[in-house]
C-alpha cells in the first residue's frame, strides 16, 4: 500500500453515497465489440448516456497488467522521488492539484502525451536506472488502446450512417493528434474509516474536452457518472473491461446528438484505485464543428466555430466542474 503525506481531509470534499445509487451491472450499457450489430447499441449508448462499457475488446491482458504493475512500482516510490517527475504541467507527476486553477482531489497521477516515443527524454531522468520498462509498457498500452478507440469511432460512424467511416477516427489516428494519457492513483484515506458511508472526492466532476476517453481501472470502485436528472450513479468496477466516455469534441462533431457525460471519481478509506485513461483528441489545428454529413435539412450548428487549440486554451482557464462547452454554445 502506498501512503501519501499525512492526510488533512478537511481540505477535500466529502460525499455520502447510498446503495440505491449504485448502477447495477445490467444497467450499464455493455457493448460486445465482437458482435456484428454493436454499432447501433454504441450509437444509442452515446446518445443516452455518453458512456458505455466494452467487452470482448481483444486487448491482451498482458499489456494491461504490465502497465498496472509498472504504475504501482512508480506510485510506491517515496514522494520526494515521484516529485522529481513533476510538475504535471504540461506533462509529468502531479499530486492532489489538478489543472492550473485551484482544483484539488485525493489523487496522485502521471499525465503524459499519448504520442509514441515522446516520453523517454523527460522520464529517463526521473525513473532512475530503468525507465525503459515503464515507457515500453505505456507505449504498448497506448497503441493497443488507440486501435480500439479508432475501431469504436468507425463503428459509431457506421451506426450513424455517415461516410467516410474514418471521419471521427482519422482525428485521433492522425500523427499530429493531441491525445493525452493519464495514470491515476487514488490512495485509500485511512481517516475516512471513522466516517461510515463517506467518500472523498478523488477527481471532481467534469466532462472530458477531447473526442473519446477510454478508461480501465483495477477492481476498486469509485467512478460515477451523472444522469440527465443530475443524480450520480456508481459504476461497478470491472478490470477486464474498458469504460468509454464521450468527450465535448464528439458532442460538437455530432451537433449534440452524443452527450459528453459528467463524471467524477470517489476515493475511499481502505482500497487503492488505479486507473489509466487515454484521451483521444484531434490535431491542434483541427476545426471542431458538426459534420455536414450529419446535419439534416435546415439544421443549424449549436456551437460557435473553434479549433481544438482554441478549445484547449479556453479549457485550461476553467475549473474542473465548469461547463466548458457552454462558452461555445450559440445562444
Ligand atoms: C479533464 C480530462 C483530462 O484528465 C485532462 C484534464 C486537465 C488536467 O488535468 O490538466 C484539466 C481537465 C481535464 C479539464 C479542465 C482543466 C484541464 C484540468 C482542468 C481543471 C488531462 C484534460 O485534457 O482536461
């Protein structure tokens, strides 16, 4: 178990969760990627939830467990060592502080670019004698996840009946794609033990700015998604599956047909949660606007024009829970 510096839990938001809010495994949209007709279920899940779970994804378990083992090794290092890989702006180790505008959470993390080969120089210095294992595990994992993300995006284009089928996937597969990879560690907070039924905010509520996020966690719960009525649903963990989250950019590309879902992560008093998330984004210069092939009749774009660079720049000035897309909605 990795213990962070002495917890001062008053600095972190506490939430109470009741059992009735737990999403039953059968309630989660589950997409079997090996099934021929999954494209329609994918579209439905993106419209109704902006969220789904993927099974039969074909990602070899060894990629996943190798990276998880390396991540645990890293997070087990003394804080002073981990801090040598910081700060996390733009990439590196972060502890409790999220973003640039005062958000905090009960989490430590590594934020990396998802472009292959770019990690070595920065991380060689931080990982002491052998950064190779970690970097190799990261790069193999990212390329496998990217492929799966691209397949999902192509199935979504098929399900929406739009051509070419790589209309979404080409954005994340582009060499210049501005994609990010994050490994989060939510350490248990022992002081919570006395506060029965209480959880601590590990990563506060937010939507993801990119196109698609693909999350895998160990078997510790914590992820919650927000439903249309504003209530929070706990997503049962499943270390053999991936959870897919629609990002703001995909909401815009589909002119609001797909919803970028608000989500958050709760830390608990007794179990470590490790998650790894790939955020597939477009190239910085890409114009993000509803696809003409999707627009029906006189349908107007719900959003003002912007490039991914402009959206990202604006997002960096926001707090986690802000409605980032709101700034770009046409009134
Ligand atoms: C949320 C999704 C990704 O984790 C992330 C986050 C980023 C960060 O951690 O630096 C942001 C957040 C995320 C959106 C608003 C800004 C930027 C923290 C924050 C307060 C890496 C991303 O791309 O956007």
